C-alpha cells in the first residue's frame, strides 16, 4: 500500500501538486484507501511486535524501538481503531493522522524498512527452528 501511496503522490507532484488527487473522486478514494490500509496494517504489526517483545517471545530491536515513539503510536493506534472498526472518515482519530501528512509517511517508511530488516534477521519461528521459507507454520 505504501508503494501505491507513493506512486499517487509522485503522479500528483508531476501533474503540478496534490490538488491533482482532489480533482478526481476516484483518485481521492484510492488515495484514502491506500493510506488507511497502510497505516492500519502498520499499527497492527507495531502493536503485535511490542506485545511479543515485551513478553520475551521475540527479541526486541534497538533501532526499531527508537522509531516507535509514544507520539507516533498515539497517532497511528487510534487511526487504526477508527478505520478497522468502520467509524466515519471525519472521525477525529482519522483526521489527526491525516493532518500530519508531511511527517507521518516518512516515519512509517522508516518503521516499515526497520521491520523488513528485523524480519530478515529473525526469519526462524522459535517453536520449530525452521525458517519461514521452509514451510514452517
């Protein structure tokens, strides 16, 4: 979804600005869908990572933990709750994230990249010892 978001932003910038997205109801709906799914999924991964690392089930990661600030968690978690539980799109929890557009995508990209690195380092489930690529459940 981040890739779709980024492609739409680049397309809009190439066309003269973000107003290009707003010119079409379809583009606007696609953009909101991509952003909503991207941050909702990312918030769920963050929440599960934090829970499992707190319990000691998986190792924590200093670089990843440094990105997961309370300010950003307090922004994406309510957003996820509003989207996942089908609230109105004018819900303050949705609008709060969208009002931070200049910083949130950059932070989310850093978090996604850090998770990608983390998963590459830890690709063996603790209960089987097999790598995910070997068909472990």
